[in-house]
């Protein structure tokens, strides 16, 4: 059902996308091996929480890049960041580990997540995400990705990660 919701919103916004189905993957490295026809930046989506576990961050970056979480915590004026638990991931995004995607924001009604984009990817023309399922990948334009974020009314920031 999560996957269908993604396509419904993309169609409603007239966002064009390419879809590729594949075997189930649980990491970006697994997906990157299978997705060879897409030209866009292959994204990694990380769901993080602050020390108090009362606020969340969805970090979008190139799948081959590593995140320095201490450095990001400092930039966000947080004492510490960590990966959110599978229970929090399910509660806040309605997703399971290995399925984290920007499209999970469709399931977050409390709007307690800030989206963080790595500055290094925002000038790319195309970007890939899973459509809330780990057996498919879709590619959309970066412009359309921001149109999606604005449509669902989430705050986002762009940082050098």
C-alpha cells in the first residue's frame, strides 16, 4: 500500500518517473549494483534522531558517501545524533529498515522530521529513491523532488555533508 500511495501522489503532481523492479535489497550497495540504467544520483536516505529521541532528521545524500554524524550534530546544534530504532522508523515513517526513502514522509502526520539534503547532490538533474518498497527503484528529476517536498509541506535544509 505504501508504494501505491507514492505513485498516486507523483501522478497527482504530474511528476514523471522511471521505475525499475528488482529483487529485494536492504542496502544502497545492493541496489546500486542492480540499478545500472538510471543516470541520476543514487541516493541514500538515513533516518536519524536526536539524543532526546523527540525530533527526527531524514538525511538524503549520495549512496557512496559516508556521513560524519558528529559533524552533522554540531551543524544542527544537537548534542548527539543516532539512527532511529526500527520501532521509531515504523511509527514516524511507516517504513521498515532497508526501505527508508523520502517518500516515507507521506506517512508522517506529526511533521516532526526535518529533511536534510547534501549540498553535493542538489545540482544533479536526476535522483533515485525506492518507492517505500525494496523491490523497486524510481528516478525523478531533482526539480520534481523539491516539488514533492513542498507539496507535502516538510521543512528542509541544504548542508555540506
